[in-house]
C-alpha cells in the first residue's frame, strides 16, 4: 500500500500553493508562436546589469569547478563600506527571499504568530505557513501598510513582523516618522523585518534608509537585493543587515555556499558603478511618468507607486485583460492572489516598451 505524501507534511504546508512567478517570454513564444514579446511582469531592470558586473561574472567562469567564497569576503567589504556598517552585520542570501525564510526559520515556531499587511509580498505568508505558525494579515489602508493597526495586532505570541517599504505589488510606502512611531510600539522581543527591495528607486525626501537605524533598534533586520535596480535578478543575490548578534544566528542556519561565485563577483562590481545605477533610476523615473500619463489619458485608476512598477485597475475581468495582452505579446502580472482581483501590475520598461504596452492596453480595452 502506497503512502500519500500530503499526509506526511504539516497542516500549514497542506494549504500552500507554489509561488507563481511571472510568465517567461519563452513560454509565451511556445504557446502562441509570437515574437517581439515584451515582459513587464517581474519588476526586472530594463537596462540590465552594469557592464562591470557582467564582465566580472564572466571572469568567474574559469573557476566554476571551485566552490564560491562562503563568506562573500569581497562583497561583504564593499557593502560594509556602502552602508557604513561592520561586515559582521551582513548576511547573504540567494536573493533577499532567502533572508526572509532564514529569519522565519530562525525565530518562529508553530506556537508563534507572524504579522504582515494585506496586499503584501507573497513570500511572507508562504514562509509563515511553511513553518506552521499563525499568519496575522492586517487589513491595508489605502492599499498600503496600516502601521497603527499592525502594531495593535501584536500579541504575546507574536515573534516576527514583515514590513515592506516600498510594498510589492502596490508600490505604497511609509515615511520615516510613521516607521519610527511603529518601531517604538513594538516589543523588543518581536523581530521586525523591513524589506527594502525597491529602496534605490525611492526619491521622496522623508523615505528612511532604515539601515542607519539599527543602532537604535536591535530587533530590526533590513533586507535588500541586487535583483531590481542593479539588474541582477538572474543571479539571485540579496542580503540582510542587522546587529552582529542576529547576523551570527542567521549564519548558523544559512546553507553553505548559498550565493554562487558569479553572483558574488557581479554584485561587488555593481556597487562600483554608480553611473549605471543612476541611469537605472532615471529610466525608471521617466518611464513611471510615461505610464502614469498613459493611464490618466485612458482614465485608468492606478495605485501611486514609488517602486519600479504600477498596479492598475481594469474594467471588467482582470484575468481576461491579462490574457488579451498576452495575445498582443505583452506580459504583465496578475495580482488576484494578492487580494487585488481587479488589478494588474506592470513593470516600468524602456520608453518604447512602455509605449507598446499602453497601445496594446488601449486596443484591448476598446474591444466590445
């Protein structure tokens, strides 16, 4: 008699569905036989990585038989310099997602609760349920984090709070004053992860660089990534910044060699190319304006965003609009699984990509 594997896993895992990434270009080519496809689904950089990063990654190809530097020595030194922190305060991950899971595995057990916002990043409930902990989803306010309500949701069982700033998929954000007020209300035994994957794109003067707060808030972990503004999504490298004590604990549960050699080299080189990062931010600023103007002209509602994407509402069935855009060779992201069934999310692309998306959307919405 065979055993049903589902009966062998925890209750939290039984209720999970696998994370659904954005549709790959190659899949759409196979399915519809299209060419000249534009993918604006996964918040990737339209400029790609710095040429320096690409060159350094190529240099590592001759050493693929060797394990990577498990300590990330060069990248650690570069990031310590950029953020003015001790190298012992850094933890590296296979993308910042890896850090989110490490934090949950380290601090959370089935008897605990994890607090996060409605419409927040899908990985937060995923890692919570995988551990068997109780997920506490706090209703959003104006599509974003209601920090007062999140503070009020903390109980003696709460061990971890996930807080995205800016938030994905809505692009909303909280300013420094609101975040400081929230952290002051959080008990010191509750770990707060401030996920700043899109921080480089934010240009509001009262947006906080929370890495500078770690000296005052020893229970805070800030996560960052090279997947977005640095254009290294395919190499998967992210990091957490925390107290040295928390980083040492995270490194106890971190898998050996979890960041590959190409990623380590490319990330360190990317930090040296300020001009490329500035161009990425400028392209995003211009493209965001182009998309907003296009939506305004079509009277399409959208959620104001400080990231590199816009979440917009469509009349009728968003799934139908998504499918129709695929037929036009445009891949955007459905976000019904984030509690946004009327919305789609589009990544800011290059000028011609944004224009083609807007033309396709106008065409699709004009159909009877």
